């Protein structure tokens, strides 16, 4: 009878609701809490960086965007939607937003047209050649953005290299207005963002097997049909990834439009700089920051719908 009682007690202790099961649950809960605190500790530096460097400044700008501009006091404390209403109804600001979107579309198309054949050659090249081509594509990222922009000014300026060559060859009688216009900014931003497009395309093009392309040829498909029916659909994800990177970077860029545009190309970013420095209109400038942020978020949502993977 004593042995049976001991067996019964041991069995009850091992049950989930018994004393032994309770102790196991407490140990598991303690281990889970330790893992949680370990993760919190590991993430605390990056979390602090985001809070101090991103979230708090955005919260300050958000509060500032509801204030009222005062030329004597810079701003008056308020909680009004006047700045947003003005930005979304005034024809001048709407035109700036439209020009910014058009700039992003133009740069995206430019990098896609130029980068697609480059990415194809890189994806199909041998390993040592591929390394050299990738290094050439990534080389613009190794140079400071301001230096690259001034380099384009030296090439496309009225007294720049390109105009100088054409004048020496007698192709033109006077310098062409190659700088300080919209398309100069497109070329400059295209040079900056081309690596993003090429890398996105290469990552998906490398997955295309040669047998797939050979199968299309054996079935009698032309080169154009192979591209439209096989290559393009299978690289659509890379096109989407590169496009979202290039577009968001382009509409948010400031240095290239400001320098290459020469004051003739206005974007939301250049207008933000003007409001905070020259006009000292901090409320409107802060509201423009969130207009630009909303533009990026809308584009990301559209991208998610167009390029989402169907299960």
C-alpha cells in the first residue's frame, strides 16, 4: 500500500496541474522572460537611435505643422489644419507636387531603360567578368553625392566638357543649354540611382536558367517573344523592387535637383529647404515634410498591390 501511495504521488506531481507541472511551467515562463529581456537589451541601441534620431524629430515636425506662421514670431502655437489645406488646394503647391512625381517617374524609366540591358549582361557574364561589371556599376556609390553632382556640372555646363568638344568640332556655334533644366536633373539622379535598379534586376535575372530560354527558341519563338513572354514576366519582381527604390529616392532628393536644376527645377524637397531657411516658414515647411512622407507611403502601397505575390 505504501508503494502504491508513492507511485500515485509521483504521478500527480508529473501531471500538468500538479506540483511538478507547476514548477516546469514556472521555469519555462522564467526562461521566456529572460529571452524577452535579452532581446530588448539587444535591440535597445537601435531602438534608441530610431527614437532620438527619427521618431522624436518627426513628432516635433508634426506638432509644428499645425502651428500658424507669423512673420514676427516665426510661428504661433495653434492646432489648425490651415497649412495642409493651403498645400492641398493652392495651385502653386500642387504643381510642385506634380513636378516631383513626374521627376520620380522620369528617373525610374531612365534607370530601367539603361539598367535593364546592363543587368542582363551582368547576370549572364562569367564570374570574373561579373565582378568587374558590378564594380563599375557600384562605383558611383563610392563617390560623394556633391562631388558627383558637380562632376555633371563640369560636363554639362555652358563652358563644360561636352559643349567644349562640340564647339571645337564645329558642330555648334554657341554653347547649348545642357544644364539647369529638368532633364539634366533626370540624368544626374539616374546616375545616382542606377546601381539600385541594376542590383534589383540582377538578383532575379540570375535565377533564369539557360534551358528556359533555349526551350523558347526550340519552340520557334523570336527574340522579342522570348523577352515579352518569358524574360519580362519572370523579372517583373526585380523591376518592381528597383522602381520603388529609385522613385522614392528621386522624389526625396535635394542636392541633385538644387545644384543641377540651378533654381529652375523645384521639387517638394527643395521647397522644404526654402521654407525652413529663406522664408523661415516652419509650419508650412513641416507640413510639406509630411506631404512628401505621404507621397512615399502611397507609392509603397501601390507597389505592394502591383507586385504582391499570389499564393
